């Protein structure tokens, strides 16, 4: 027996979120289908199949229900526009005949019957799975209206419903298009540079390590690093920032970004189908499969709402006439209540908004891994931030050399000679400093102490200042430099201090503006770092943070405890990038990882950020999304409640009741689509 595999299909005929639940339940009953998830927002089914027979069985199970599995990548989903067009044409013809010839209600009855046919057929196919589907309710209302002689209203109801389905399908298709169009940014071909010169090849021919030429006006074909050349590159699809960025040798570029000025030679580091664009699309789709808390509450409410309204309709149709008579009038009200009983607008109100929010986030450099993360982020009041690699560049630079009895150039040359044999970040900063390096041999490292080598026959080392007993002059220099927030390394010959090397991890250029924007949103900031207090306070001063917002010298366990405490005080979002941040990221109400950080941090986080600049966008988008969710629920519940009351009072009839449903459905869908254009 073959091992189960995950297959992705598009679902043809998926009309609403309730349909998605029905299809998912049906697929889970098919032998050989180990697992099934259906996303209404993306219009896809994710199936874990044991073999080809399971796929055939799944297709056979869905066919009678009116759904079809299509291979991922095939054409889009078809709507009910042919039936809407036919029903509308017959309704217009019936209207003309009614005014020209006294044919009675028969032309309207014909228009209603033609329009209701696909709805009744689909309702019958799914009757065992969902007896309260909108197709069943509209069909019952239509046949009931025909039975009591309200043929004209029946025809209008069916036509409006079909038009509503078409409009909803188009609106939903726009959301799906925004979600699934990220891969369209990649060019179809690339200019590969090899032994035979430059050749144009399809993207599928690219391999890791290939070099590709990207001229002005072209898009980068794959994620990679610039080998040579300089150019302005527009990365709006990844960061939401329209201004291009300067790129040169050693810089990373994303597949799909646009070279606006200059030309680049790029080494392919990730294949086109595995690059950041593909990662964004994958994470966005996975997010749509995970329900938010508010979505689960709405689902639970809708499952009780429909039976309640149907029970009310039964009482109006069969009980009230026993006391007040007028059976036909009460039956008419009950038929209108059938249309109000459908919870479609309410069910769609939350996932439609979350899907648009997730899709827009992917365009703004914010990758939400679930709708729940998007929802929770809008409610947090505290923001905990790591220091190194998050607010700073994470690459210390040598900023000062303080010599003791030797020249600055000689001290730096000795230090560069010792640093050649060490992989420590401070040693790398020494190697990158300008100046000559003396020849050294016998390199060795002593963990917790420092690096050593023989230079000119003498033992020279770079070590922590606290590792030696220091003269007062050197102690004073150490105290002054540490008070400024510098990290120090002591250059020694034997046990004699030769110089102090001062390093600084520079803050990110955007960090100050980002923190200012976050404070403007009312968030309480907490800088949590394992670094020394002096270094943390120096960074805080540079970023306009208060001393009370800084907690230094924390171990990973300390960070975890602090984040857990903040989570109980109004919720906390944690931003980090390192392995030591992973526990705190996992414990936070919402964990956010910078994409440049470690894989452990990225896996522990609920949200991935392309850059620190995307952090305010994440909060702004989450709050706007939750506002739209609240608006959608208000629209859906408000319209339903209003027309429920007016129907019971006899003020509205069948077609206004349908407008209450289809109008609310279209309204919440269009309102959700607004999120696709927010600036964050």
C-alpha cells in the first residue's frame, strides 16, 4: 500500500462557507481519504489520499452533490450566470406579456421554475448532508409562493438570488485572485550566464548556484544574492514599501522584485518554486484553514440560528392561523421567514474578512500563519522586543581602539592577525575593519576566554576584559567605554594589556520610526535582552525608549517568565529572531519573527515579518481586519433582525426577505474586499 500523500485541488461549485463544511464532511467519509480540509476563501480542497482509487471515490462522492475536483492550477470556478441570464430573460418576457396580453401568472411561473431548477437540484443532492442549505430554503419558498398564487414574487425571488450568487462569486474570485496571484510576479524566463555565454532559459531549468543576469526593467527570476552590479530594486510586493532600495554585491534579492535602474548578476540561492513568493502563498493558504475564535463562535451561533427561525416559520404557518385565521397570509409570512433563516451572510462575514486580511498581509510583508493570529494581534496591549538582530543589525562593528603603550595601527594589525583564526562575531568585526593584518600562526580558541595566536614569535590574544586582573588605567577605560554601551575585547601580549577594542551593534535605521509608530498606536513597549544593562540603555537612548521600558541581563528562561506575566496583563506580542527567543515567541499571545532570523524563531512564531518596518503594518492591518469583522457581523445580524421583525409584522414580503439575505451576503463580501487595498 502506498504511503498517504497530500493533494491540492480546486473545487468547482463552491458557493459559500457552509458548502465548504458540507464538502469537507462528505470527503472525510470516503474510504481511502485519510484527511480532508476545505477552504472556502481559497476555493481549495487539501486531501490526504492513500491511492488513486481514493481520488476516484472522492470524485464520485462529490459529483451527485454538484461539486467537482479540479487539479490545482486549472481554470477558475464557474458561477451560475447562465441560469441567472435565462431567468432574467424569462422574467422580462413575462413582464412584457403581462402588459400586452392577459396570460395570467403562467409566464412568471415559467420564469420561476426555470430559475429554481438548478437550485432545487443542488438542494436535493445535498439534502441528506444539509437540509437547511440556502438552495433548499429558496426552493421551498419559491414552490410555496407558486402554490399560493404569488408567481410574480416567486420569479423575482429566484432571479435576485441567482444574480446575488453571480455577484458573490465574482467578489469572492477577486479575493482568491489577490491571494493566489503572488506567483504571477515571477518572470517566465531567465537570462542564465554560463560557459556558453548568456542564454535564455525557462525558470524550470534554473538550478542552485546558477548565475542569472537581470537587466533594467526585468524581474528577478529567483531568490538569490547579488554577485556583481548595482541597481535600484522595487520590493513593494514583499514589503508594501513603494520606494526602491539600492542593491549591490552581497545583498539579497527576492524572486519577483523589479530592477528599476541598473543591472544585476544574481546567484540563485532558492529555486523559483521554493522562494519567498511561494512561501508567502503557502503560509497565506495554510492560514485560511485555521479558524479564529470569533469564527468558531459565529459557526456555533449559525448552527442554532437556522433551526430557530425555521421553528418560528412553522409556528407562523401552522399555529397562528388556528387563533387568527388567514392561513394564506400566515403561510406567505412563513415563506419569507424561510429566506431569512439562511445564515450565509453571517457565516461568510468572518472568513471573508480574515481571508482578505491574510492576503493583504502577504503583500505588506506580514505572513500570518492563521486567522487566529490575525485576530489575537488586534487585541494585545503589550509589545516585547528582543534587542540583538531585531532592533539592531546583529553585526557588531569596531568603533574604537584605545591603546596602552603601542600605536593604534600596530594594535589593530596585531588584533587582525589573531582574528584570522576565529569565527566569533567580534573577530569578524575586527577582520572587516580597515587596516593591515600581521602574519600570525598557531591560532586557537579557549571557550569563555578568547582567541590566541603567535605573532612574531609572541603569544597574542583577544579576550574578555574581566578575564585578567587589570591596571587602574585599563579599568578606568573599561568603565568609561562600557558606560557608553560598548562591547569590549582586550588585546594582550602574554598577560600585558596592549589595547581595548570597542564594538557597537548599530540600531537598524528604521527602528526609531517603527517604535514611534507603535507607541502612537497605544502599545506599551518592553525591550527584553540578555545583553548588559549599559548596552541596552545606550540603545534605548538612541531609539527614544524610556529606562523603565528596558529589562537587561535576561536569560531565555527570564524572558519566558516575563512574557508569560505580560500575557496575563492584557496580552503580549513578542518580536524576536534568535534561537533563544523561541520559547518566549511560543508563549506570547502572538509571536512575531523577523524573516532574517533563525529557523527556530520562525517556526515558533505565529507571524513572520519580512522586515522590522512591517511590524506597525501588522498591528494596523489586524485592527482594521477586526473592525471589518465587527462591521460584517453587524450588517448580517442587523439586516436579518430588521427583516425578521418587519416580516412578522407583515410589512415586508418574499423579495425584501431575499434582499436581506443576498444583500447582506454581498455587503459583507464587498466590505471584506476593502482590506485588499489598505496601506497598513
